[in-house]
C-alpha cells in the first residue's frame, strides 16, 4: 500500500479529530489524534493510537491519565497547533482546566472524555492505548471535525 489511490481509500474510514491531553503530575502535554475509537460499552473503553517515540506517549505512560477532547469543524487552527512537534510552549493554545484525573481538558472543545489507561498493545509503528472513561461531558455546541475534512494538515500523505 503505497500509492495515492490507497490513501484515498483509507480516507473513507470515518474518523473524528481530537486533542488528547496527557499529564504526569504537574507535567502536561497535548497532541492531535484521529485514530481514536470506542472499543467497549461495559466498561466504556476508548482506544488511542499513538507514536511511542513522541513526548506525549512518555507522559501518558508515566502518568496513566488523559483527556480526549472532541474538536469542532471550525477548530482547524487548534488541530494544526497540537499536531506539530517541537513547539516550546505546546499548551499555549486554548484554555485548559484539570479533569478529575488531573488530565488537561480543552475548554473550547465540543466534549471531552476523562480517562485512565487500562492497558496497551503494540500495533505496528504505533501503540494502541486502551483507556477507561471515568467521566464524559459535552461542554460546547457544534459539529465535530472529521479527519477527511483536514486535507494533508498532518503531512501524512508522504507516509502512504
């Protein structure tokens, strides 16, 4: 699978766009994710696919908590910011508050899930981190952003 046709087919898989906030004590970080899905009703479990070489993964692994923040269609600037690596003050965009677990919650998001890590599974070049949802809240009104609407914002085109 290494051609434009394959990429176009993969883009047909419907995915939202999220900012995942992670915390290890006072240390916080966030990253944009599209590979997020519900994997269980009882308990409610969500899975996040994350590159294990990224700084956010290290904090998630150590702290064991995260928030999954649902972005609206008009928040491409937020998605782009948290999708970049190497930004000195990564948490500078948006207003953040601590969830019950201590994970940072983006107050401008449509909704959030406050989670604790249950377990993880190796999945090729990523780790699949399964998280138990402890709290879920809708905090703003709007339509959720879809990954297919973002074009090549994450520069993933070169990976296909």
